């Protein structure tokens, strides 16, 4: 179980969170189809650091953006 | 010399030291017609059918590690074709037909056992959805039945039908032809036959780059040297993004861990593959007696090939709901594989924007059951240049077109599939 | 009996009685099952998996490959337990496994004769004909022969639990290194957890005659235990197996408490630092007959004699590669009065053993090649040690083969897990004590709890330069899976030369002992037969658990109804009082129907439907998601979330709304109510309540932080009861509202806030049933009050409570879509006939992707209604729509399928909903509805989805 550094609540167990996938901005509201497609399907699948979203459903109910290494699972974010 | 009881006896007589090697160890040529990247079940099946059906043998299979060492070695060995959408059904239905004859085709016992696949429904509403799937299968030529509780009891006496459960069982979909296949044997059998036909298989041979000019594939760079080729196939599961990325191809997928585990071996107690549907848990008993169990993905991106023990706990909790006696057995080993999961949870198979370069990826944790069919269809594509019907629905451009093959209807969120 | 009258760590004052294969035996507290069996002169306890060879007790720990038994106690029976891991309990019934009819006369022992034919991977090469032969004939045969013990089909009566702990320092193992490390950490003030798998602390010290700090090793252990027990910052757990290391310093362990109230507990321990002092495992010598009962590891011999005070034989041969261990083994045998008939160093070659069910003779060849036949009944053997660094390797660190120690060693660790002592190849007592101390000081400095003393680490102990060499290929490498040298040789010859391929082909190390005694030997054999160095061979991945762990413990207490918390609505007890039948729906327990007297479900549901259509019913709507949306940008926010236009929605009005996914497909439907200019309340479906809430939060927090909007999930704040039927407005009036509920003042699709009598309420005039309907929301605590008043006042119109079944039939009659059936994640608004809900005047999530070619294409599957052509034949649920009948094989080309099919109580005829290719253009066509599973085919006519009151007049009554 990952230990996730929530910037609002501190280190918390993964079971308190819902994964939100790689950080991927919604396209602009007036975006055309190709732009929207690029935004939604652009591959973000690195071996290594990945900026991703977690939702702290069992805590502060905030969406947080963290950088985690997909090989080691270490978070690069420092709470201090 | 082929494999048989007679050859076993003969070799036993000679101390089992004269057996031919599984695959030959040739020197790498500089030119091949086709390079298959990835020596897992899918890649090796493609090699086999290229030789068997089309007589093409000037082919190299480049495997970064050992043959069958990726998800072929890590899956829970289940084969079935119980899908509502025709795309998924048709390919896996064809695969089942091929599984039936594969032992004889390969002269290698791949141990296909149609012990029956049983998908448990936990409400009447869910059972009606299963009925919809069973009807689709029947109308398309596959056997499928709906089992009520008493039929279930008769078929799996140890299954708990206790109503005093969080999610009681109301019935099940039953596919008699579903079952298990010995996973390692699939890779080895395809490899052996392809090698016998003259195809070169290289282990510890990662691909490091592609030569592409004007959008046309010219060759492949490998750890063992450069290969000039007109066609290549990328079939590397969890590493799809990285390898396709070397050719500048973008795949809408994420690599995510899938957990599996196995209990200590015990005498036969379960003669079917059973699936629990509130939070996934599927299990079967191996010929050696172990219960092999699997579940859904860890739900977050990872290449670690280890991971969430919580998923194992979930899988076991559900397994114990089905089979209370399991709580007295012990977990012997758990492991994970890297599943490549796409934006609609289904495979990406076929041509890429690079002419001559084919892709086979996105199988997530459903790839094993499709192995021979995918190999068969990709062989046709590589040999004839014509896109076969069964893989046509899985083209890479479907996301741009809006022709998703989303069996679960979950949408463009790989970690939820 | 081979129990000595004095010595050992057993309590002779008490006697424990147990049985083995029906024979009554006795032991004492402090005994393991293994020592008790040996004390009763029982060596031969098992048959091997493949060849059914007689097997004894080879080791004294978790590494035991052979001695697996089934143990039955008050909770039932557990198969495959190693006799070396089970503490003896009174009343235990122990039975041998994998032997029929008995251990001594096992018929399957005949397999041993054909062992050459049953060589590595034989089953891949045969059993291929006839085509169905494998599945029908051979596999069932093999299955029956395979497996070890059998299952106990009775449900488990034991209790299990899961618990959590956190600490500064976790020490795994309580030998010299572990105890010395734990003492330093604990005395420095760190919260310290010490885990020991055995029921006694001390590890290998319990078989040692060495002195520590001027006292015997056993006394030193007792002192250390006492010192640790005094400290409040120490948690000391015996019988607790740390089985795996996981992400972010999580160690998981299973405790088997001594008291029998809870059988096993899964511990999840987050430690800041982990000191792995798990020792090392002795390696057997690989030679013919090394598996015979009476052949034992030398360290086990010493431990049984000294710790358990058990004699193991009358005359022994000692074959130990390390000189000190050899001498110590001889000393131990002398203490036990066992005659040592030969002491062999590794200049000699062990050739084979003889004996049927027990060792009778060791045949060996001296350095000059002379053959010796030494009668004996015990062989104490050792060919070196393998450090137990599994937990280190679990996080993906590899071990490397070290030539000096001749073993797989963990690389130097920079934390957070540090292997110490035997786990990193240190063999001597002084070194282990020193290593434990040094690492503990280092860790305390890292944690800034202690000044860094920088003590030197001990060096791994070099292995003896010579080892016993194998003479023939028939020696067992892996005793549990009957893998011989010949099998490994064959795997190399056949090209299964990668260590992973060798493992899979031969099954080396894949047994329940996880290859603890076989892996290093296996790697050496692979290297030898494959002409490579052991370092090049590498090793297979170390997978948790280190040793098998109870599934009961991993599941814990959350079984049966406790598996996932049950969500109940505020009306639950009120409904239960009325005899409501509930149904699990997702995490909810939802009212399904309310039978009266001995009604069947169909009768009850028909009555409920008619009551709603003709007079009055009430239904629980509390499970719908409810999100309060406020702020100056609330309207802009919602306008982006939903695809409909509602910018002009007046205050006090409600609109049905559709939410799309980013990729343009329909995600959810619900209502938007405008409570004030900048204040909205939206609903989401029960199934999507959580995901809609999360998604809205994400958009508000991550994507559009510039919008000033505040979201609050208020579902659990409200009890929500809909009253529906022609008399709904009259009932509302009878509930004493303090607001105008007249038809003009409170029209359809509006919201009013006020009171019904004393009850504070929000009332929404919205309808899922198609009848005049008011959804009354009151704070959840007033649920019973509301329900009682509605039933009381509604009695005048014979109000009936109704549940999910009736709700579903009423919506099917109206052609309303539902999540899971019509909203299945693959539909556009157009597919569902909801084009009118899509605004072309604004931007919203999913708009751009909805423009993709296939989403706009003609001929997609459309949502349609269906009736049986003859007006009365039941339409089989889950049928598929086909233009033609089924062919002789029962196949047919499908063009759609049903999402719902019921007998409409209102229309008294079968109706259905479904998806049909190009359905919007096929109104009036007749098709087949085939359900092969039900064996039914019915002709159906395509029509509009709404079968009842298509103009919606009844909503406005």
C-alpha cells in the first residue's frame, strides 16, 4: 500500500485515495475536436516520474497533483 | 524427433541427455523479411502461423528477456469468449477453436482443459445482463448457458450459495468451452514449432531503435545488431509505450499492475473457472493442485511488477465468500504483471502510421485467451498486407473516429478498466 | 522414546497428547510438532509429491521441504503444514498426506520406478492424443495424484483479524544480530517492534553452546528478552512471521497467537527503518538418496538435541563442509549419546544412501577413491549456508552471487531496510552481535535519535574452500517437487537455460517451501550444467510471502455480511417494519418490494404499480446523489458540466439534465434545481453518485480553479421520499404545507422550500414514474416522522410504499433511461433519443468529442420501444433482435438487443426497451426477439420508447 503525501493531511495510506490518472488538463471549453482528442488521448505513460492526480476521498476531499516514479513508486513531493 | 510417450521412453533409456533443444541458437542475419519484437505468446504465435500458413520463415523474433517471460508467464491461464460486443467475442471465439487443436498442431501438450467458465451474478438484474451475453454468444455460434442456483450447486458443490452473504449469488453464466491452458507451454510450444520451421528466435535481445525514412520502416536496431527489414511487429504488452515510442508512435494507454496469487497445492476440489463480480476475483485449480487467483488492476500506473497487496486481500476475501474452505489454505506466492490498458480497455492491433510497422498492444489483462487468434490474424496481415476482419475493429485510429470497443463502457480512463 | 530426561527448552511438568495417523503420542510445551514426532521416534512422516518417496524431517524450520502433514484441531483441518513450523498443542490430530492406503504402503510409490520417464516436463511431451485425451483422461488422473493434502470442506469456524502498527524501528528475527540490534534501538528510545516467527526468541542461539558476555547463549537470550520486556517503547511478538516488504516501508506479518481465541492476525506495520535479521538457511548436500528419512541438516540435528532434548539415532555419520560446524555437530551428537561412526569432510564424496523407510547406510568415497559403506541411522549433513534476504529482495533489489561466501548476498543497503548478520552472510556469533549493534546505531543516527557512533560492520564470513561434490545425477535438489540434478541437466540440454525457464520447466523451487533449501544448490547446478558462472545465472524473482500465510488472516474479520459496509437509507427500519424485501444494489440495501400477506413478488409489484397509476404510492429516493452548488460562478460551472441549456432556468424551477463524459458519451442523468440566483441543487443517479461528485470536484478544483463555486455533497443530509400518483397533490395538501401547492403555484418541474407541518422540507415536483409526483426531502433525522405522516395522511387514498421493482416497471412504461442498462457508457444523446437536451449554443464537457465521425454517423444503434406483435406473447428478457429466425445451428444475425422487458401492469401487455441498429428509422417494423437461453423467440414491433402517456399529461395533473 502506497503512503501518499497529501499536502493538506500529511502521509496517508493509499486506501484513503482514489486515483485520477496522469495529470491531463481538460481542453479549453471552445476547443475543436482534434485539440480535444489530443488532450484526451495524448499518451502519458512514462517509466519514471509521472505527474498524476489523486483524490483524497477519505480525507480532505481535495484533488492533489503529485509526482511519483512509476518504477520505484517513490513520490518526489516533499511534505516539509 | 517428435514428442511422444515413445520418445520419452527412448530418451529415458539414454538418461535424458539427448533431447533436442527447444529452440535453435542461430547467428543473427542482417536481413529478415519480418522482425517480431516480443517473444511472448502473441509474438511467437504470429511467428508460428507465418511459417505454418504462409511458409514465411525468414523471420526474427527479438525478445528482451526470456521467451514467454512477460505476461504470458504471469497470467491466470483462463480462456473464454463471453463477450457482448461482437469484436471482442469473435476474436476470442476463434481463439477457442484454435486452442482446441493447438496441442496437436504444435506437437506440444499445452494442456487446454475446457473445464467450464462460470461467471457469478449477484442479483437478478445482473443475471439478466449475463443472459444478454449468453444469448449473444449462442446466436453467434458459441455454447453458453445460464445456471440457476440449483444447477450451480450441482456443478460446483463447494460453492457457497448461502444467502447470508454481502453479495449472494443469484445464478451464473456458464461457458462450457471456457477453461484453462498451461501458460508457459503456449510460449514454448509456439517457439519450438517456429524454430523448427527455421524462424530465428533471439532471447536477451532488446530492440533499441527503428530505422524509418519518409514514414516507411527500413530496419530495426537490436542489442545483437542491426536488422534490415520491410516489416516489423511490436508485441510487447506492458512495454508498448516505450517500444512504440522509439518509432514515434503514440498509443493511448497506461501500464498498470495486475496482481495474481496462488495457494498451496491440495487435492482436486474445484473443476471449473469461477469469477466473482463485485470487485473482481477469479480462480481455478491447477493440475498440480494450487488455486490460482486474480483480480482487477491496482488502479494506478506502474512498471514495478509488484505492488498492491490490498488487491490480493480483496481477491482472497471474495474467493473466501465463494469457497469458505479457502480460508484454511495458505497463500503460497503472489506476483504481478504490467498490463497495457488503453482508453477503451481493449486491444490496439494492426497498422501504425509507420508503413511496414504493425502494433499489437493494449491487451491489458485479457490477452492470454486471445493468443492463437491474434497470432493467426497478425500473420495474415503481415503475409498478405490485407487487414483481416477479426482484428479490424481494434485499429489504432478508432479513437479518432469514435469507434471505441469499450466492453465495460468505462470510457477513456485506463486505470478504471 | 528418544527424549532425554534433562535439558532443553521444554516443560516436562506438563504433557501434551497428540496423534499421528491415529497413533497416540506425547510431547511437552515448548515442543514443535517435529520435535515431538522425533521424540516419539517418528522420522518417516510424508510421501513426496511426484515419486511418492518416503520422506522424513530434514530441517528444524520454515525451510522444511518434505515433512508436510494435515493438522486437525478444534477449528477443522489444515493441509500442508510443515511439522517444523507447528507448535505442539494438546489434542492435535496429525495425519500424513499424499499416500494411499497408508504412509508405509503407498501404492503410488510405483511412480518412483519410472522416474526417468517422468523427467522434467514429461507432461508437455505426451498425453497429446486423442485430442480430448488430456482434458478427459490424463488431466484428471494427474490431478488426483498431485496436490499434497486434501481440503476440509466444512466452513472455517476460526476468527481472524487485521491490525496495524507504526514504529521507528522494526527488527525481523531474534537471533544474535536481531536481539543486539533491538536492544540498541529500544534503549535509544525508538519505538521498536521485534518480530520472531518461532514461539521462542533466540533463533540459532537456541542450538548454540557458545558464550555471550560470559553467559550461555540461551541465558543471554533470556536476559535480552527481560530487558526488552521492561521497556514501554518495545513491542515484542513471537509466532509472528514477517512475510513481505511492500511499498513505503510497509512490512506485513501474520501472527498466530498462542491463545486460541483468534487464530491468526495480519499485521500491517509501517516502520521508519527495518532491520532484517532473518538469519540463514543451511544447504543440503545433493547426492543420491539425500532425501531418505534419517538424513538431516546438521544445524537441525544440533537444535533438536540441544533445544528439544531429543535423540535422533543410535549411530550417525557427520558430513559437514565447515570444520567448526562439523566439530559442533559431533559434540552435539556426543551430548545426545549418539555414536558418531564417521566424520566426513568435503574431501570425500557422498555416493548414496540405503534404507527402505529409514536410513540404514551411507555409501561414500574417500579422497583416494575408495568406497566405504557405513551403516548408520542418522546423517547430519551441511554444504554451506544461504542468507535469508527475501524481504530485502521483495522490493526489487536483486541479490548477487558472492564467490567468497559462496552464496546469494544482498547488496549493500542504503535503507530503509538493512539486512544484518546471517541475512548478509555473517556466520560467526561475534560478527552477528557486532553487525546488529552497528546497524542499529547507524539507523538511530539516521533517524536523528542518537549520535552516530560509526561502529564497523562485520564482514560476511568466507565459505570453506571445498564443498561436497555430487557423484551422480540422481540426487534431489528440490525435495518437495522431486527435482533431481538430472532434471536440471536436462533443462539445460533442452535450452530451458534461463534461470526462470529452468524453474518453470523443472518446477525447481516452486513448492510450498519456496525453494528455501534448494535454490542456491539449483543455481550452482544450472551453472555447472550450463557451463556458466553462478553469478551469471542470476536468480528468479523473490516473491512474497516468504513462507505460506493463512488466507483466513489475509481476509480478516471482514467476511460474509461484513465484507463491505452496507449502506442503508434513512427509511430502512421503517420499511423493515412493513415487511419490505430488500435487495443489494451496489453498496446499498434498497427496498425491492413490499409484499402483503403471502403475495408473490409479481403479485406485489403488480399491485404497487396499479396503486401508483391509479391513486398513490411512495418510494425512497434517498440514494440519489445530491450536490449543493453555490457561488457567483455556479451557473457557469453547471453549464459546462451538463450538455443542456438552462441559463434561463428561473429560481424555483427544476430541469432534467444530461452529463457527458469527456469522450462525448452519456455519463449520467439527473435534475438541476435552482434554489436561488447562485444556488443550485443537482442530483446524480445512485450508481454514479460518487463518480459524479468526484468528477465535479476535479473540474472545480483542478480544471477551472478560476470559477468561484463551492460544492457540497448533501446526499446523506436528506431523507428523500417521492409520493407519486393522481392523488399526490391532494396528499401534499393534507401534509399541511406552509407554501402554495396549487397547480399553478407549484407546477411540474419546480422546487419549493418550507414546512409540512413542523417538518422542514424541500419539495421537488419531478417524476420518474410518469405520474404526478413530489419528491419530499427532509433532514435525514426526520425520515421516520415524514414516512409516518405520509402513510397516515395517505391512508385516505390507500397509499402503498413501493420499491425498486415497481420503480423499474414504471420507468420502462415511460421509456426513461436507466444507468447500467441504457446508460452503458457507449451511447450518445442522439442514440438515446435525447437530442433535444443537447445545446448547440454553449460549450460543455464532451462537446468536441461528440463531433467525432462515428458518433455522428447514421445507422448507429438507437434506443427504441418494442411490443409483441400479437399484443400478448411475453417478450423474453435479454433477447436479441434479429431480422430472421434462427438457422439450424441456432444462430442468427443480430441487429440489436433488449435492455428491459416486462409485462406492463398498466397496459396489461408485454413491453420492452432496447437498442436497435438505425432504430429511429425503423418504427413499425417487425423483428424477431430471440432468447436461445430461454428457448423463446417472439415477433416484436418497433415503436417509440414511451408506452404510456406519451404527451406527459399526467405529470401536470
